[in-house]
């Protein structure tokens, strides 16, 4: 499965990304990266590859341009990041190659907050959300509007973030689960822990991010 490099034209900027669409893909997962991360994040790339192997299309893309990312405050501008994610989602919904896919989000660290904000914005159009070591508390005032089934994954050793996730979890009215991975820290760098994250995410998407009618899709190949 080859990653195809794409540019997503938004209102004010073009964002660079990589999309992989396996044959007979069930759904499409957009990755919302944490502060200071990018589409080249080795952690998200690993999760994306495992999703691809399990029949899900993935889009890894940068929510900020390179110039914007140099402004430190932009990395924590959740409203800006959520707006970018919303615009990219709308582009995918209208693109003939991806318009038939149910869409889900995978958010990491602060990227989880923008994913949850965007999920609240789109309501039932977003079918599933997974947060890895996320900061859903940064979207606290919007969590009750989310209708997408939401899975919060936190490392056992990430004590402050566990508490922030519990606070957010209580506010979510949609179908929800919170899973704490034993022995894992904030970045899940310990051996095998990121694979555990991916396994939980795959299971969640298999439950909630499946086409009602399976259709045949030819994979997109890079040129």
C-alpha cells in the first residue's frame, strides 16, 4: 500500500498530507497531531500502518503550514486547529475518491482536543473518535455536543493526563470508553505499548467506522 502525497486546498492555505486507501477500505481515519508533531510522526505513522493493514484508509496531514508551526502559540490554538480539521474533513466529504467513506478521527495529545471540537461541529457525520494521550479537557465546553462514539486511551504512568481525561469523560454524552494502558507513559514509548493503542483503536473503528454497503474501491497509487 503506497502513500499518496496530496495537498488539501483550504480557504487560506494548502495543507500537505499523505493518504493511504487500501482495497475495499471500510472507512477513513484523519489524524490530528499534537503540538510540535507532524504527518511524519513515527508514532502516528505506526498506528496508521496498522489501521491500513486492517482495512482502514488513513490521512496523515499537517494542520499548520511550516511557517505557522514556527509560531509556538499556534500549536496550542485549538480553535484554529479544529477549524483546519473541519475544512479538511469537508474537502474529503466532497472529493469523489473519499466521499463514500464514513469518517473517524484519531487525535494525539493536544490534537485530540481539535478532533473532539471538530466531531462536535459535524455531529453525526463523524462516526468515531479515538484519543491517544489526549487533552480532551481543552475542548471541555463542547464535549456534550459530540455524538460520535469516543474512546479515550491514556498511559498508566501519565497521572496528570489521566485526571484530565476522567474529567472530560464525565462530560461526554455519546457512547464512550476510557482505557488505561498498564506501564505506559504519555508517549507510549515503552515496548509494545503503541501497538496496544493501535489494537484498541482498530477494535473501536471496526465497531463504529464501517460502511453500511461495502463497495469496491481501487487503491490509489503514488506516481
